[in-house]
């Protein structure tokens, strides 16, 4: 499930970013930055970016936790030799 979640998250994030970049052409048409952000916040295609990021973070949550705990446990378990 974690690999599938990460792959779907990457797909959604890339689609959302593509639409965000496509809609930046509105700024050249005379939209102000506030109008641009207001327009993007109402478009579902642009919200896919944030949905994908959340999906990636929750899919990697267990992996990050296991890796960090493994590194911390091996770091402190080493015994130093006194000369």
C-alpha cells in the first residue's frame, strides 16, 4: 500500500503542478497576484498538488519513522573503547 500511495501521490502532485504552471499565464493577461491565488484556490486541478503531497507524506510516515528509529538505535548502541 505504501508504494502505491507514493506513486499515486507523485502522479497527483505532478498533475497539480502542471496546472499551476499553466495557469500562471493568467498573470500575463492582467490578473493580479491576489486574483490569481483566488482563482487557483477554487480550481480542483490545482488542489491535486496538495492532495498528492498529503498522500506522499502519509504513505512515507511509517518508513520515515522506522528509518529514523533504526539510525538512532544503532548510533547510541555503539560502545566506545577507552584507551
